[in-house]
C-alpha cells in the first residue's frame, strides 16, 4: 500500500467519523492520536482488515471513546 492510498484511507476515516460528530468535539492532539493509530493499523493489517476495535486498541481507548 503506497503513501497516497494510506492518505486517502485516513481522509475517508476522518470524514466518516466527523460526519457523525465524533471527532469535532475532541482536541486536535486527541484527533491526531486517533488518526495515527488508524494509519498504523492500515499499514499493518491493510484497509479491508482494519477494524475500529484495532484502531481503538492502538490508540489506547475504547471503541465508544472514538465514537
């Protein structure tokens, strides 16, 4: 997976969560930590095998915290 694909995947993740209002209320540093965790998971597992549970685990929070 190249850097452009990872970037597009992260943009999609951010847009999806932001549309639900999830990340807007969080400080920038927290949003960055969630996106870093998402990037790590996408690079490790691939786009199709990355789950919100894996992202939350990598960020050190629960799934509901990300929602």
